[in-house]
């Protein structure tokens, strides 16, 4: 018999209350930001869907994948996203775009995209 998760069954938008509390405590101690919340506030966004019962089609999922960033004057969260339109896994790709000075740094990029775009390219698009 396999062991299942942490045992906390009180779910809130994809993470158990216990997990959400732990994440908040950990991020507060090191000043990390949930980039999706910075950009989208309280908008619902799920990053994991069970294969059972058509959960993705019913938009019943959990938010268990995060892009966290340092809370810094030099780093600005420009955009954050959850790509629920991409299938092939029970998890959705997540990513964030950061403004570092005048340049954009892309996290969660595809292999073809550079980690840092030049300032000229960043400002153009």
C-alpha cells in the first residue's frame, strides 16, 4: 500500500491549508513573492489536474506549482502565467517574466528562448 500526501484534506485553490500556511511562513522568512499573486491578485489559476473524472475540463484542480522571486527593488515581476492550455501532463507549465533594471529575465521559458533578452529586444516586445 502506498502512502498518500500529507493527510490534510481541507483544500483551498489547489493547495492544502497546511501547505499554504507552510509556504507563507517560508516565503515570509526569506522575503519571497508568489509571482502569480503579484500580477493576478486573487485570480484562480490551477497548475495540477487529476486524470480522474475529467478534472481539467471541469476546471477542478490544485495550484501546487509556483514561481517564487526575491522581493527586491532591482527585480520587478513583469508578468506571470499558468499555461492551462498546454496538455500532455497532469501539471501545467508555469513561468514568469522579470524586469531587472531595463532588461527582462524570463523564467519558465522554452529551450529555444534565451534566459536574458537584450535591453533593446525587451523594450521592443
